[in-house]
C-alpha cells in the first residue's frame, strides 16, 4: 500500500477538532478529496433530538457492538467489504451512499442503518480501521454545518467501556499501564492517548483516543500503519 504524503497547508486555520472532523466527513463523500487539515471552521449546531435507535429496531444491534483494536463487533480488520457486509447483515456503502470505492488505496464505508459517526477505512477492498466521531456534517438551511452527535455515538464503547465524551482521567483509569500520551497534532492542549495491547495477537493493532485536553472527541482502532493517519485519507 502506498500512502500519499501528508499535506499540511492551512494548519494555522485549524481551530479545533471541529475542523478536523468536518473535512473528514465532507472529503470522504467524494472519496477523492479527503484532506481534513484544510477545513475552514463552520458553526457547530448541537442537535438534542439525535438519539440511538429504539429497542427492537433492526439497527439497535450496531449500538451495542464493541470497538476493539481489531474491529467493531463482527466486523473485523482484514475482512473484505463483502465479508464485512455478510458479518454485519447489511451491505456496507460509501459515505455518499453509493457502492464502496474498493479500488482506492484509502476510502471509507459505513453501515447504512448504523450510528452516525461510525465509519470504516478501506485499503482497496479490505477493512483496516474503525473511526468514531463526535461530530458529523449535515445540510441545515441549505448550508453544511457541524452537528454534535456525542449522545448518539456514546452508546458505542470499547470492551473496557471507554466512549466518546469520556474524560482523559477515565481513559487513564480504564487503560492504566497501556497508554502512551502525546500532544495532539492540531489541537492546542489536546492529546493522542494510544493503547497498545500486550497480547501477542494485538501487536500490530492500536486503539487511539483523540482529546481536546479534557474529553475524548474521536476514537480510531485498527492496524498499523493506517491507524496512525491523523488526516484519514488526506
């Protein structure tokens, strides 16, 4: 796999995780322009009505699945798109709702009935990473705006119970002795909190929590080297 060189133009304009996540979503919709670091900040609009699927809904099972360094529920890193779709019981689609872009070195897919903010990175036709975001982009009054979906995405957790919105102190408690904490690449005061398992079967996999210095805003899980791509497919 060849990873394109990272492009850092516009870093000075990055005013927080909102800018990162906006371009993550908007860029992947075209699958050809996924450069999160060039985002211009837009208004973040909390949507209180965003809520998990009700009990009994077919999509409810996606809200109770767990994130691990090797996947999400039955969807495992290394699976082809078809294998992952069979495991999920529904066909994975590109972020624009079309067929997955399986011939690209980096693209994203999602569960059509899954939680907002849950996405899977592909290397050609295989799952290599799981991403959870606290924000998505929606058209509101005919313009794209970031909306906070923390309450919805918080229904998904890791095996140890870590979630979007948790404090850094909670992550430290849950993963004591397994964390490497480094400064965030773009958010002043923010951190990357990287979990490296001691289990032999997990040696090539990581779980990373991105924070604003206080709370978790983004979670990524998957294999090396794709897990380390802060700019997603940028």
